């Protein structure tokens, strides 16, 4: 019996000039996950990391927290199939926003009072556009199609579930939700809904043996007991 833990990256810089860099809160979320693993004696036989900066930074901070506690941590291996889809590019295309306007928007932090409203509006539009993209009614030149992303996520799941022992993989919400969709037999709309509620550094666990695979937990945050530390971007 093998065990796979899928970790969504920590909070990225939604209102910063580089979304792919972790925010200060995100960095603390990742450290908290590492401390949780150390405190509870959670160990892994294999570690995989997606290709994005936010994947690598989340993994590095978890590994640092374990090292500080004197806990072992295997050398990480990058797995390109763990990459996220380019849903932001799809949204930009659908809204007709040029790259320069999007960059200016990302760099402008609306302040504490308006952040939640901006994020809620983003996810509302995001759901609408993603449904059209998944249905094939929206095509974006130069962007990996939704169907190809879904097939890639299955290849990632297959590769991880062929690894013996206890495995952890650092990736993004879309990939985790797509993997859960394969495991539960969900349609595209439900996969998109899962991706919209997945929290930063959330843990989702899969058990596997041969061709048998079961999702045993999804979106768990045992390392973030304070609701103020829970985010979804």
C-alpha cells in the first residue's frame, strides 16, 4: 500500500508584481506545514515538486523547518507534469485585457478592506470562464487546452502512484483538483468547483495499491488552526 500527499502551494503574491513569489503569509504557511510534519513525525520516502517558483519555495520552506527540527527529508525531484494550467491567461484572453493592464492591476494592492471583495470577484469570473474553456467553447491560442491539462494531470497521478512507499508532491490547486476528479469520477464543472475552494498548503491524501487508488482526504489544514491564516490564492 502506497500513500501520496498532494500539497497545494502556499499563498502566492496575488496583489504583487510577480504572482509566482510567495507572500509573507504564504511563507509562514509553508513553515507551519514543515513544523507540523516535524512535530508529528511525518516522514516521506520520495518528494516531488512542480516546476513553478511557488511550488519550489513552498517545498524549500517545509524542508528548512524539518531540517531545523533534525528530521530527515529526501532530495526533491522535479516533475514537469505537476505544473498548473494557465487559467489566468485564459481569463485575461476572455476579458480582453492586454498584458500591460494586467500587470498594472496585479501591482496595485487595494488595501485590507477591499482585498476580499477583489478576490471574490476574481473567482466569480474565473469560474465562468473556466467552464467555457473546459467545455471547448473558448479557445486560447498558445495555451495548453483544458483537455490536454486534464490528461497531463492523470499522467502525473499515474507517475506518483507508481512510486513505492510514502510520497509527497508540491503543486497547484488545479492539478490537485484534477487528480481528485480522476479519483472520484467527477465531471469538468465539479473539478473546477473543487479548484476554487482548495486552500493554500492544503493536504489531500491518496492511498494506492497496484491499479487501486482511493482519495482519503481533501483540502485538510491541520497545521493552520487559526482561521486568519487560511487563504485560497
